[in-house]
C-alpha cells in the first residue's frame, strides 16, 4: 500500500541539487538531476550517519563527502563501501514532489 506524502514544490530544488525532507523519524535526501529526474535516499550515510545531502553527485552516483562511500541513487546500492542506502519512491505531481513513505 502506498502512502504518498507531499514534500515540497519542485522549484525548491535546483537542477543538480538536493533538499532534505523530514517526516517523523525519517530524513530523506531528494536529488533532482537533469530532466527533472528525482531520487530519494536516506539522508544518513549507512557508514557513520553523515548527511548524504552534502555529497557530490555525478550522474546517478552520490559520493559521501566524509568517507568517499559511493551509492547508486537508482536503487541505493553501494558502489564503494559495504552498506547500501535506503531509497524511497518519489514522483512529481502538478509541480509538487511526493514521497511514498
């Protein structure tokens, strides 16, 4: 069962940028790539909990700025390191970003 939660307007994230959405105990980092592709992952790096929203983004690969762990935003798989990051479904409805939390 889906639980789509309105997060913020798409205009709140510049192309190539990111923003954190807080909901209850979750902190979700939402990334906007070219063409308005959206990806949502846990904002806490699974290695030591540092904020992934501050990471470097190249295509769909997010690099944690603190320990160089690398994650594929499409599925959360860890490309360098040993722990995957949690992902959430994200969609765009009428200019508003929504997350399935």
